[in-house]
């Protein structure tokens, strides 16, 4: 897809986990991850804890340098063809911890105004815009503008963090578990705000969450990660109703459903993912897969098209004998 607004090309990030020379150990946090995001769409990202979602987000926003691979914004390589200063204005990020993202000694008005002043906007104009943005995210600027982070709730802080991202007039916002720490009712309000803002401003979202219900609600497409790899990516409705990777099936089976008729009989996931320092050979999921067969322990599956804009990396989709 050449009209992508943001794309990841073979991203790799291995963290040092101690040891020297031949004994050196690395955490394969992100291992050859590629995907495209279309302008105006919301791409959901799911996977168990430790599967590399946050590392992918930080590589995508250039908060973390890649070991290999590149990120492109409108087809141009971030960091070379698009200078990072410009790239960071176009691609913003909102994190889970609303408190850690804010300077405890800065008022909410100045927290929102600060970024644009760094990019050269004068302070009175930046504050005027910050007031309008606070208003837009549902916080009365006269009341909340002068407050400090500890004087407002988690939901209000997350609204401030969204306003802070919007202050750059970005095209893309990467939301890493941005609503996960909020109470359900507050979470719903912030999700509604995000949906409105997307429509109003033509924003593109990459929405990372371990909550498959929330991701289904907000995403046009969903990407599933397992041990540093993308195992499936496709349109939300297709992926949720007809998943093509056993890991996706297992995640969906483990998902709490409000409708008992829709609970599947698939075996839920056992235990935690294996250690990413030494991922299993072949298909990384084969050690936990109820449907593993011949090629799975020895050969890594490659992504195959299983539907319109729907890719899955599983031998079940490509090896004939699997069908029997
Ligand atoms: N700075 C770091 N140093 C070492 N290991 C890290 C670092 N950041 C993440 N990891 C490891 O990389 C893997 C992926 O982590 P992460 O991207 O945070 O996953 P997720 O967001 O899906 O929970 C985990 O095994 C995690 O422990
Ligand atoms: Mg994370």
C-alpha cells in the first residue's frame, strides 16, 4: 500500500539482557515487524504483555532508535528524508501513565502550551491555543488551566495529555494503553472524545491495548503481536469473526464476553509467553498452540494473504496436509 501515512519496514529492536561475547543475551523485543497505516484509519494493536507492543510504538515514534529497519511518513524515511523535528510534530504519542507524562511543576495550561513554544510559537499565542484545546477535550480552561497534575483526576490528566498531543496539530497519534488505567465509565468518555477528534481532524490512530473489547470497538483494522512478531493483521470484523492464526483465536477465546452464546469452545491460552531471550524455533507460538503440526517446530511461517487486506503467519493457511 503506497498511500500509507505511516509505515514500518522490518523494524528490529533487541535489548541487551546481560552477558558478554558468545554468552551475551538479547531480548528480541521487536523482530522484523512491518505494517502500513492508511490515512484516517485506526489500527488496533493487541497481544499479551511482553509481546513488543510498546517497543513497536516507541520505534514507530522514534522515541527509541531502531537496530534495523525504518519508519516512513507519507513514504519518506523518518530521520533522514523527514527530519525528526518535523516527524515528531506529525506523529505524537500518548502513554498509559497520565501522571508520569506531565511535569509536576507545570500548570495544565502551560503543559499544553509548552511543546509549540519549543517549536517557535510565542508564549501568549501558545497559551491562547492551549486554552482552546483544553476546552475541546472537555476541560474548562479557567478552572483546569491553572491546576497542577496532582490536583486533577487520572481521566482529566489523560485529557490534558491528548490536548498536549493535539497542540502539535499532528496527523498520527500513537496511543499506548492510553485508556487502560481509567475506570470503565471514564474510559468510555475518553474513547468517545478520541472518536470525535479523529472525525473532526482527520486523525490516524495506532491504538495499543491488551483489551480486545476496546480495540474491537475503536479499530478499523487490528494487528496481533506475539513474541516480537506480527502474527496476524486484518480488518477488525474479519479478524474477530474469522481469525486465521491460533494465537488470535486463543486471545479471543480468553476474552470476557458479555454474551454467553458467543463464547467459543477453543482452549484458552495456558501460562505466559515463553522468554523472548530465547524464543522457540520455527513458529514462535508452536509451544502453546493446540493445532501445531509437522512444520511448526522447525520452520518459521511467513505472512500469507488470507483475505482482503488480511495477512496471517501460520502454516495452517499454507501447508496442504494441515487441512486434513
Ligand atoms: N528498555 C528495555 N530493556 C530491556 N528489555 C526491555 C526494555 N523494554 C522492553 N523490554 C523487553 O522487551 C519485551 C517487549 O516489551 P514491550 O514492548 O514493553 O511489550 P508490551 O508492550 O507488549 O507489553 C519484554 O520482554 C520486555 O521485558
Ligand atoms: Mg506495553
